[in-house]
């Protein structure tokens, strides 16, 4: 096991672990704007955690396609969710 695999697995566990209480908070929030903002943030966290998990699996021999898909598919989806979070935040905060 190399250090990159361990760090990516650790990052994935921490980020997805943070997404769980964020999703719980989203279910308890009564204001629709704040609920949607929290859901978008939690979605970004889940996708970003999956990116790190796929990157960790991609570093294993024979699973190169998983690492490539993490770079070409999962990472852009995460950036789109992060951008959607920023746009929603700025549009609803004004």
C-alpha cells in the first residue's frame, strides 16, 4: 500500500462522514432556501468523497479505469455541484 491510496481513502471517509450530518441537517431545516443550499452542499460533499474513493481504487493495479473515470466523470460533476452551490448562494442571498 502506498501513501496516496491511504490518504485518498482517509479523505473519502472524512468527507462522506461530514456529508451525513449535513444531510441530516437539511432534513430538519424548515426554510426552503436554506434547505436547498444545504442539500447542494451535501451533494457536493458526497460526490467529492466518491471522487477520492475512486482515485484510491484507481491507484490499485488493474483498476486504472476507475482512476481515469474519477478524473473524467466524477471530478467534473463535483465542480458543477460546487458551482451550483455558489450560484444558488449568491442569487438567494441578495
